[in-house]
C-alpha cells in the first residue's frame, strides 16, 4: 500500500524491453487479471462474503498454475505488481485464514512458479506507523476512509476491534509480521529492500543489478 510497487513494476518492464526482452507489466487492477483469485466473485473486494480462506487459496493456486502453464509456452517476461504478498494473501489474512493455511499456500505458490525462475522483490519500511501515515496524508481523507471502511470491516479486524487509522496501522503491523516470516522461508530468488527513505535511485540500481540489466 503506497510502497512504490506499481511504479517499480513499470520501471522493470521498461528496462527489460529496452534490453530486448518481450516484457509485460501486469498491474494489480488489470481486468481481467491472470492470477487474481477474487475475479468472478460477487463481492470481489470482500471475498469473506462469498467464500472461505481455504477455497480462496485453492482458487488462487489454480489460477497461478494456469498462468505458469501459459507462460512456459511463450517468451514474454511478466512483471506482476504485488501478487505474492499483496492481493490474495492480504485477503487470506483479512479472512482469518489460519497461519498454517497461509504458510502452505505460499509454499505451494512458490513451488508452482519456480519453473519460471522468478525474482521476488520485497519492499518494506522499518517504521510502519510513519509509512502508513505518510501514504494516508499523501492520498487524502477520502482514500483513508475507503481503506478503513473496506479492510476494517473484514473478520480479522472486526474480531480484534480495529477501528480508524490506528486500526489500519495495527492491521499492517500484523501483516508485516506475517509477510516477513513468509519471505524468510521463500525458496526463490529474492531481493529485500527497505525503502522508507524513498531513495529510488538506489532502489532502482539494486533491482537492475539483481536482474543483471
């Protein structure tokens, strides 16, 4: 959320294209999305109204498997915006998916995409409170209301009594603890970048070095 993932996705795709690769940038809001498991659900922004965490994980893994099968037939390099530790994984947390379910989901997803030799880039901010408040200040009150009305109505947040901006920050502290642990166990090429200072020149240089571009 506001960490720079979308702009970085476009940056990577453009540099891959400049290097002669057939690259496609796939934004999280792409319609239809090749791997987003909430597509076709009636309440796709509130999947807890339509399905269970276990069934959503199954849907996600099936879509990833189909995506990999198609990708292996071509030469296009896909650059996806936040689909491993954002999107469906956020929903699994909001739906109170058990930690064992979430861990098994990520491990199976990693196994599924391994044939594509992906690089996973993990943006994080040391000061979660400051990072969330900065994004909220930049995007305005309407956006904050949208985020809190949506996410804090989820089972995970309702059960814990999370409300308002402080509740949103508490949610993202829990989310970070979850994703930090999952990233540490991830058996794929990966790059962890603390980007709280927004030094994008350094961030971009590290990414290009990792991609050998």
